[in-house]
């Protein structure tokens, strides 16, 4: 009896495997048929796939220099293999951990102060009843995004200079006794990164939330108003629930870049006087890789940065799927 039962189980398993195989073949075949029907549209994607492969995936081969003592004259294959020696040296460098601290601190401050502002701005914009003023406000808000960080650094440098507008106002109002060199103060660097980032990107980051609200049925607001809901109640029960899926996705992308503080912004505002709080992983890798020519050392730091970012996005996506039932993938 046991032999007959085991034979029946094996036959059942084989039947299920065949069914799964047939289903996969049908799915693949359906995909090829769909591609055949849409070959004109599908072929438009191929050049971009090639570009992504060449410029995004192919350079990943360069990760190998993190495990070598890379020399230009020897090349990637000819350079000496040193294993994890670069990583061990990296963990002995105090400035490396200092750059990690600064990167996390700046990004967490941006997460707390910068991330909610586009959401608040979108809600306020959505509550405006004057269409012309609403469009003008939206247009003016995202224009700073198109301004180069070089120009932004120049604007803020002039504002906070010893003879700048900020010092002139504070001195004339007797708030401070004399001009302050803010750009040379360590305590001011992190807030400056948040303030300049908010000014430049809040309007642009709000676009995706504004687009999400465009899909909300106006009848929901009318129904809420009939039920006696006030303005804040409609925001809480209609507007915010419509924004939650978009907020979740943008939050996951923000967490994915937790170890990237933004090279352009940091590098342009950075100076030797505030290097203890201004050195982040991106500028650390640049300084050791290009300025000092320690390519393998910088490659090891870059690899750690990428692995940590990848681990964070996997963890954040896992938690999001467990909590809300949806994620990036």
C-alpha cells in the first residue's frame, strides 16, 4: 500500500510539474506573440536598453579594482590582487567613519524636514481656489530645480557672506553684534544643506504628488462636504489617502539614497574650515580616488556605499510589503 501511495504521489507531482511547465511555455509564447504585434513600439526601447547596459551595467566590472592594487600602467587584469586589504585599510581610517556620520546626519535631516514639505506644499496648492494664482505659484516653485548647484552655491554664498544681505539685516536689527562668517561655522553647515535643498527641490518634488491628486474624483470632495466634513476633514479623509501610495514609493526611493548625500551640493558648499562636518561619502570617494589617485581605496569605499544602499532598499521594500502589502518590487 505504501509503495502504491508513494507512486501515486510521484505521479501527481510529475503531473503538476508538467502543468507548470506548460503554463510557463504558454506565458513565454504569449509574450513573443505580443512582442510580434508591437515590434515597432518594442524596437524603440532597444537603443535605450543598450545605453543602460553600456553605461550602467558594464561599468560594474570595475568593482574588481576594490580588491586590487590598481595601477594604470598595469591595467585591471595586470594589477596585483590584494583581496580585502583595501577594506581593512578603509576601516582603519577615522575620516571614513566621519564621512558616514555626516552622510547619515545630513540625509536624516533632509528626511525629517525636506521630505514632508513637498507633500504639505501640494496640499496647500490643492486648497487654492484661484486658478491663475495656483498655476503661477506652481510654476515659480519648480523653477529653482533648473538652476545649477553652482549658481545656487553662489547665491547662498552671497547671502551669507560677511557683507551679505543676511548679516546686514541681523546687524541692523541688533540681533547680532557684528557680521558672522556663517559659511565657516560647522554648526551652520548641516542646516544650510537642508535650507538650500528645500529652496531648490521642493516645488519640483511636489509635481509627482500634484499628479497623484489629479486622479482623485471630485465627487469624493462633494460627498465629504455633504456629510458635513470641513476643509481639514476633507484633507485628512480624501487628499491624504490619495497621496499615501505615492508617498510610500517616494519614501522608499529616499531611503535607497540614504548613503548618498548629493555630491554637487556638498562639494560646492564645502571648505576646509568645516570639513569635519562637511565631508560625506561622495566627496570622500572623490578626494581619495581622483585627487589622491588611490583608485582601489576609493573603489572599496564606493562598493561599501552601494552595498549598504542596496541593503537598505531591500529592507525598506520588505517592511513596506509586510506593513502595507505593496512595495517597489
